[in-house]
């Protein structure tokens, strides 16, 4: 082994999993000599008999010569006061030349590759530096499949970008053939764009418009494809007007094996139109330690996704911000603008605009299935605007937070419901949680014929929440169904105070900017909300609502 070929060595522990995963790094060094010693900062405790696995990984220098070999031999370990000497077999790998640089995909004579398939094939040997494919304007009737490309990491990224910068000018329409792979004994259908076990991949300034609606997903990142980015792209499919299935526009997915998660995914500044779900990002949270981290869904415009605009499942600390999500055509009931399902940690939902103008019942923002922040770092939902303009039934909720949720602050939001019936705020379910809940500085306005301000599962659940400094207006007159018909009755609850009745004057039923503040300046400052949804600095005596 030429030691100069090795930039760093890392030791990983996978417990009883006999496959290499990077979840638990137990030691690393950039000082590489004939002998490597790793001292664990945190001891590994093994209480049961069985097989347990450690993995040694080398970072190979980008300038290492192809054909050189690197090797390692396990020689011993110390546990407690006992040292075990091992004379294991030498493991050896041969360094191969990798792929890097900037290339062009297109039909011109200047292009390096005529198709995405040819470009991906050239990269399949593995990458040893940043790779950038600039795509000429045109239509590409092919699927894009990146399957286990070796070598991608933070310093060896792969980017596909429209060369002209005009995202409408590069259009991928697919071949029409839906591929599949077998994972953990099951067939997984691939999206038109499919990234599998290949982290640090970016698509930007392109359009993905499947000609065939048979794909399960238009853009699909899968197992161990963390740091995936979709930026400034257009993704379109036919609108789903009814039923419970259809093509998802952007789908993140992982199977239940440990280590398959896709962390640090960013979906930003895209136009997403039609399909079943606009952004569907999530892990396999039914298995311990299978939630993902670092998800950001930011600055997207999502129109007429049939079931949900943004669906975030089994994430820790996700951020959903600055999105515009509208629905005007579906006949499907129970549509949700933003659906937060089984999320943990200090997730943030802020500065989003949701407009549901179709005539079926729906939710604006929906938190459920034990979505919860931490007691000392609650989840935050603030500066959001929800306008539901044609609610037909009392199944509509501008915002719904189920009673199995904990540690959530719902503050500085503007929620408006119009039509026949519905609620501006809904607390559903009967699970005995609903701890450390704050509902403050919001505008709740319901101009529907028979609707009410809020519904709580019981008076007990209503009393658990801090409800303060909210402006309520309900045309039917009932603030909270069954438990607080009037504003005085609401304020008489132990944790409710300073709520008042006032009808806000909005610019329109879909534009909930205030024509005048009136007495809506009765809010109480909350330190982390120092600007409003437009980015303007909030006064010391802040206006309530977004």
C-alpha cells in the first residue's frame, strides 16, 4: 500500500447488521501509517452473544494512481482490561480511475453524450471528483436511472443542469417503460427519474413531464440517496380529480433495512403541477432509528396535486417553508395542503400560503400520528396563510392538530374558512397526549354559513392548550363547539386568555393580506417570530396573524 493514496481512514459499527452502513462512526483518522489505532469516544456495550460488525473504510486521494492497491489487516482489540490479538486475513482493493469534470448532453456536435443514458453509463465506473452534466435545450424521451454510482460524496457531487438556464427548454418525457428493481425480496417500481443508492445528486433548471401517466412517480429518490436536490425545475403530471392513487410528482422512499434513509434532501424553488401528491418525502418510521433528518421543502409552487400538496412522513427536524400550495380542480375529499405525519424533533412549518378553492372538504395544515417536538425545543408552525373558500361540510379544517401530538407551537397564522360549513381549527382523536401546546397570535376567521371557530375532542383537551391573544370571527357565532360558545367562555378556561372577537378585512378571499390592522395589534411578542410572512419586521406590539 502506498500510504499517500489514503486521505483518511474511518471505522464504522453496524451492530448485528452484516452490511456496511455509515450510521455509527466510532473512529476516524487522517494520520495514516503502517498501523491504525482507533479509540472509541463512546464505548460499545454488547450484552448478548452473537455476531457484531465493524467496517474499515478508506478515503482514497483523488490523485492516487489507478492500479495501485490498498490493504488492511485486523490485528486486535481491547475491551475492558482484556486485549485480544487477531491474525486476520489481509483485505485488499485495487484503485480504479474515476469520472469527473463537466460534460454536455444533447444533440449538437459539441455534445459529449447524446442521451442521459450514455452519460450515466460513462459515470458508472465511479466518480473521483465533481461531475456536472449541462443539458442542451430539447426534449428527451428517456428515463433517467442512476443506480448505485460509486464514489459520490460531499466532495464528489453529480449535477444535471439545463445549459441555458431556462427550465422550460429542457424537457424529459420518459420512455414510457416503467422499470423495477428487487429490494429486500420485493419489487420496487421506479419513477421516470430514479436515483438509487447514489447520494449527492442534483437536478436543476429542467422540466420533467412524463408522456405516460403509468409511472408511479415522476422524480424518485430511493435508499441511501441522501443530499438529493431538486432545484428550479418543473414537474408535471395529469391532475388526479378523484380516487386514491396516481403519479406522485416527487417521491422519496426507503425500505426498512437499517441505513437506507435519505438524509439532507432539498426540494426548492420548483413548479409542481398535477399528479397525486406534489412532494412526498419520508422514511420507514415503523422501524426503530429509521427516520430521516435534514429535509427542506422550500419555495415551491404546488398546484392541483390531487391528494396532498406536501406530505412529510417520519422525518426529524424537517423544514417546510415559503411554499405556495393551491388546489382548485379536484373532486377528491380530504385533500391536505401540508400533511405532517409522524414527525419528530423541532420541525418547522412557516411562511407557506395554502389556498383550497375546490368544493370538497379539505385541510390546510394537518399534523397527526404522534408528530411532536421536544419539550425543550417544540415544533413550530407560524406565519402560514390558509384560505379555504368553498368548504361544503364540517369535515373541513383550516388547521388540524390531532390529540396524539405534543410540544407544538401554532402561532402567528392566518386561517380563513368560507362556504357552507367547517372549522378554522380542529383537534381530532382521543389519544391522551396533547401536552405543551401553544395556540397564540393567530387570526381565525370563519365566514361559512354554519361553521364554527374550533373543535376540540373534549373540554379536557381544550384546557390542556395555552390559547391566547387570538382574534376570532365566526359568522355563526360559535367560537368553540360544545365547550366555549362565546369568547368569554373561551377566556374562562385555565390556559386561555386575551382572545377577542374581530373580523379582519382581507384584500380578497384568497389574498389574506390585511386592508387595515384595526385592533389586531394585540399580539404578544414571540422571540423567534421577529418578521411576518412578507419578511417585514414585527413591531414590539405585533399584529396577530401571518
